[in-house]
């Protein structure tokens, strides 16, 4: 991505972050094992319209030729057994390549989710500390505050309790993982 072209539309810091992210993805792709890189390229090709057209041409010719519709071409697979075997073997390999690529993508998604969680926890902690500072400033300036709201905002969130609350609410067949049980469980998780 060309950060110069978008520099006028966003802050330099945001553009630098985008470039760092793109560079990291390039490094991760280059550092992937050879087998994973091959699987990714094969998966990218097999997921394209070029691959679909190639199959239409090859299988179409195979079928038309073996039905005897092309003069001068002797059918070599009139029962289509060879075609079925080739298609089955191709399906086995393609599904394996897709699974290899999906596993690699899942690992990358897990790393990004961990980063998101870490950044979210840091932001939550910083916001809690900021709320405490603002509360002290408001007290010094004698600004009236809703103490219940202040107490709620200044609570430190325990990530383990939040994850436990989410897990228990997801296991509740009545709520489908979201519903009446979740808010009270989340409220308990924010207790100091």
C-alpha cells in the first residue's frame, strides 16, 4: 500500500501503522514453511475463475471426446472411469491443500485475536486509570458526580472472569450464548 497517496487523508501515525502491518504480513508470508507457501499458492489458484475455466475446458473436452462427438478422436475413456478417478484424486489433494492453508490462516487469526485482546486490556486499564484521575479532578473542583456511575467506571475488569462469564453464557441453551444470563454474569466479572 502506498502510504504517500493516502498521507493527506489520514495521520502520518495511522499510515505508518498500516505500512508496519503490511510489512509484518509480508515477513510472515516469506517466513512460512515451503509446504505452507505451496499450499497457499495452489489454494489461491484453485479458488480463481481461471481454475474454473480450465476445468470446464479440460473436462468438457474429455467428456465430448469420450462420447465420440469429435470425429477423428478415438474415445479413450468411454465409461468415464479414468475421469472419475482423476477427479477423486484431485479432490483429495485440493481439500488437503485447502486445509493446510486454513490451518495457517487460523494460526494468524489467533495471533491477531491475541493482539486485539492485549490491546483491549491495555486500553481498558488506561481508561480505568484515566477515570480515576478525572474523578479526583472533579472532586477538587467540586463538580457533582453520580457516585454509582463513578464506582462502576473505576472498577477493574478481570479478564479471566469475563472469559468465564462468556463461556458460561455460551453454554446456556436457553439464551443461545446471548441473552438474559450474560449481563448479570458480566456485571459480576467487573467487580473489584
